[in-house]
């Protein structure tokens, strides 16, 4: 079963967005938001928690170039944050 996402392309968009490319961020957001929202809603079961998790996911200032993070590792951080507060 194919996910429909080219993960290498998504990773490249994320890298460019981290460097400040707003067009890359917009494309990254458009390509990933629906899928991430569906996952967060399934996991958290409450829309306001899912939306809060997504706000944390898409905050690029958390992913400066000197941090070694994978694009999709941020979802767990957002979900964890929502569960703690």
C-alpha cells in the first residue's frame, strides 16, 4: 500500500524550509497537514488536542539547522506535549 508521499521530497522540502524558504514551508505544510491531522486526531481523540499538536509540529523555529531532527519525529513531540498539558 502506497502512502502517496515521496518521503525524500518531503525531507528536502523540510530542509529548505528550515533554511528559511517560505515557499518550501508552504509546500511541506500542504503536502503533510491532512495526513498529520488525521493521525493526531485518531491518536488523541479530541480535535482541540490534535490541533494543538499540529501547531507544535509546524513551528519551524524548533528545528534550527544545528539540531539533528527528522521531519516526522516532530509529531511525537507534539502529541507528547498535548498529553502533558
